[in-house]
C-alpha cells in the first residue's frame, strides 16, 4: 500500500518485468520512496522432482508501482532498468497505463484476504453486463464497490472487482452485505 507522506502526483503505474518478478520485487523492496504491489496466489509446483506449495505471481511479468513518474525513471536509471512502463494507445496517443488509486486499493484488499477463497479471471471471460453494480457494507470488504453476479460453476453470486482490463478478482459475499448502487 502507498506509504504516507508521498510526493505529490504519485500514481499506480502498471509495469512489465519480463518474467523476472522475483528480482523486481527484491529491487523494489529495497528502494526508498517507492511502493509496489505484486499480487500472488498459492500454487503447486514441481521442484527437483517434488511437488511443493509456493506463492506465484497472479499476472506473469507484471508489477504495480506507486510513485511519481520521475521517481520511477530515477529508480530505473540508478537501480533496475529491467522495469518497463506499460503504455496504452488512446486516441492516437501513447499513455502510461495507470490504475486509479481507489480501484487499486480495492484490488489489494481483495487479494490480501487469506481467509476468503479468491478467484482470478481475465475480464473478457466474465459477462459483467449481466451483473449489478454494488457497494459492500460490513465485513472485511466494507465500503468496496464492484459488480455482483452469478458465475458458472459457483453456487452463490460473486463480488467482482476489475482492475482496468487486466484482471478480475472474485469472492463470495453474503447478500446481506450488498447494496445496489445503480
């Protein structure tokens, strides 16, 4: 999460690390003035012929960095140049891919809930137009906003938060916590 006393203009930049998330995480954790988030989930992997439970990045080759543009540029020049800005082309102009702070905070809160079963999806795999915009009141997701919808293979409706068009996170929410906001 962003630390207090940040420089004016700090934002959540989406960065590419080219299959080297561990090195990027190591470098970013020692960087002064930068905050980062690397969403992970538990998975079973085979290491030296044995199956082991380990934490792996949810989105391969991607990390979210909270800082000003200049702080990231300085970090890249002095410490770790393998971190690359991801851009999007809107209206013929290339722009850095930036996640709104409130949306990123909701995403982090959902991903960090270890007592809930969380599922990750590609936003294109979901039919969000069939869902309802909602706000949660009470519980661990208090004041979060997202979409409430029935998903195939799930018994109950799921609360879904989408991070741009990068990833969607869903979790089961009790109906009594849900307020429709449309």
